[in-house]
């Protein structure tokens, strides 16, 4: 058996991108060369790594078993290449919107000042999307705002976050005591299902309300802030998201006890954390 690192690199990129076409672009190879390397690897292993559905490649159990070992070998080879270089080790991150838009940028900026040549990718979505990316080995590490229940994903607490309920300064909720009754009567504008903020809020508060008046769902915290600012309803987001507007009084906090939640780091149990990624975490 003569498996090569190139074959493994092609396999890993095809798995991540989902097609030989995209893998060929990333690897700077022709599509025929990518297809040939993948076919040769399957021949060497005497198994099919992808199920062919028309022109689509669907990951099967053989590929899922091979991926973590192939990735580890490639990372070891990369560390050997970088052993005497100044720095190296690209990595991919995914973060839910509050973390990706309001927490990680500062850490990334500090990291880039010290290591400007290290490639780093950040995908921002909701917590459900981040969990899926980690589970499918499409990113090296994820940051989410709610718990993860997938057994193949390792979850660990990272930081604490505070959620606050807020409204426009001239909204009736701004001048009256907040109770479960008044909150149940107010029009709510919330993040979409799948958002960590939404999941925590539903569990910690909304389930206790006698009724719940949802008037709008938005997939973007900035859109929610603008909708609330124009008096369309009340909402609840991380204090980090609204702290600037609370300072300049364009939004006001409703007098209700803040909700606290942990933020989490997640990674696939079979995913090896590289030295470059460990170094980045010290900036977080």
C-alpha cells in the first residue's frame, strides 16, 4: 500500500468542500487530477469513501472513519514543514453571531498583530449552524451561545455572558415595572429558532410567561436593535450587543433581573487541536 499525503489532502478537501470542482480550486489542481487522486486512494484502501448520487459526492461511513486520521497526518506533516519556519498553521473557526460579531474580533485583531501571516477563516452563523459545521469537520473549532447535545461534539464552558431586556425610550415598557404579566403582554422581537440567544431566552424566561406575543423574528441582532429602536416591540440580547445604544440612551434596559448564560467552545471529539489553534485560544 502506497498512500500519499497528496491523496489524503485531496480526500480531506473534497470532504470539506463537497465537490471535486471546489477542491480543485482550493488545491490549485485540475479537476481530473483531484478525481484521479481520490480514485487511487479508494483503490489503495479497497473501499468507497463517497456515495455517488449523480454528480454529487455524499460522505459515507468509510470517509467519516478516515477523516480524523487523515487530518491528523496532514497536520503533523504541516508542523514538520513549519518546524524551522517563523510561524504557521492555518485554521478555520465558526462562531454564533453574538460571539463572532462582538467578542472574537478583538481577539482576532490582537492575534493578527502578532501573527499577520497565519491564515485564519471565521464563519458567523447561528449556534445550530456552528454545531453542524463542527460535526461535519468543516471547521476546526466553534464558539456557541447555548448548549450542544451532539455526542460526537465535545463542549466546554468558555466565558460568561449577560442577556438584558430592552426597548425604545418612549416605549410603554420603559416606564413601568417589569413583571411576568407585563412582559407577556408586550410585543417581542426575537432572534430566529436555532439561535443560542433564542434557546436560552425560551428556557429561562419565555416558558414562564402566561402568554407570549411574538410579533417578529429576525436573523440579525443589528436588525433587531433597529426594529426595537423604532418602537416595534421589546427584545432581549447580550449586553455586549446593545451596550453602545444603552450608553447613548437610544435604547433603554427594562428593569428586570438580567439573565446569565455560559458561552461554549466546541470541537469534534475526533478532531486534533493544532498548536496554532491552541496559541490562538490564549488570545480568547
